[in-house]
C-alpha cells in the first residue's frame, strides 16, 4: 500500500502528499474531492470496489503559516541523491557540516551535506577547501514544490498541478 496521493488546497495549489487510505477517507467524508484516480489500483471491500485517488482537492481552503521542507536527515539524503557529495558512495552515509560546528557552523540546509563515513572522517574539523575535498554544488534549501518534483517520486498525473507553481 505504498501509493502516494497529491493533496491540493482549495485553490489547486500543491498542499501535501499522503497515503491512499487517508486520501480516500477525506474524499469519503466529503472533505475533499477526487481530481484524478490511480491507474491499475483500486480499494476493495467485501462488496464494493472504489477508485483509488491519485490527486485530491480539499473542499475548504487551509491557511498554512509555513510551507516548506522540514530539515531532516532523510530530506538531506534525498536532496543529495542518497550519495556522498565528495566521492559518490552510496553506503555508510552520514551528515557532514560543511563549516564544522566547532567553528561556528550551524545545522541548516545550506551547511549540511550527505557524506560517507570515510569522507566525513577524512574531512574532519576542516572546511572542504582546507581538506581539498570540493563540493560539486553549494548546499541549498529546496522549495516545497521543487522538493516534490525532484525528490519525492512524482506521479505523471501530478505534473500539471506542480507546474503552475
């Protein structure tokens, strides 16, 4: 049951992503309407079969004071394609502070990268330049829509709603 559903706010802007069961419940309780259904997937009961939602729209507009991507280990890994930014390894991954914390580096999107344990230990308490380990790009905080598009496995039928933003 790993299907994901795009939730749109009442104004058709991308709001969140949730599982099929939660989305179906929102539609069933008339809190949302189904905009598009999932292909080759249905929700079955003993006596009935329902289309599984792929995109739903909330019936009432929800004001969100902060709409951004949370800073978390998993989201840093997604941003960096689950690979060490220094050598490209995909195993034994950790987080590395570009400017080490001991030198005033903060735990923020623009100071964290994914690094394997070997590269992280080699870099140690140095900056990448001092350790002669150069970053292929500057770390950044992705926008909510960009994060959905690039890192969360976007369904093809979501694209029209994500391209508007």
